[in-house]
C-alpha cells in the first residue's frame, strides 16, 4: 500500500455533563476498522495525545483497552501511515462526582 500520513479525530466530548468527572471502562471502546497498521490515541481535558494501542492487519471489530480516570472531556485519534477505513467507534464512560476546582 502507498505511504500516506493520515489521522481522524473525534470531537472533544464531555458526554453532556461538563460539571462531572468521568471514567472509562478498560474494555469500553469498540472500534470497527480496516487497515494494516492503525494507532489509537486519547487526549483527556487539555492534555496531549497519548498512544494507547497500535493494531496490525485488522479487519473488523477490535476492543481497545482505554482506562482513564477523573477526566472532564475526552478525544480519540486514529492515525496511520497507510490507508485505513474507520466505520464506527463506541466509547463507554461512567459519570462520577462533581469536578473539584
């Protein structure tokens, strides 16, 4: 496959509860993706993207181990240097207590 430098990011999401802390389930991100090498990264609040996992030669659903605690908002990034197809991604989160200032 030809070399490209591509990525796709989800919008920054506070799950309609900006005043509460959230936690992700470590098995709560399911992605339907097709590609030879795709890296999934997360960014919480206003931090930097952190690589979570790189999938090799995938076609179909994968479960990503994203475990983040006490965040206000989250964003996912899918990147690769080869062409890839992203069909869907679902992230499960739990709403906790109020954010402490």
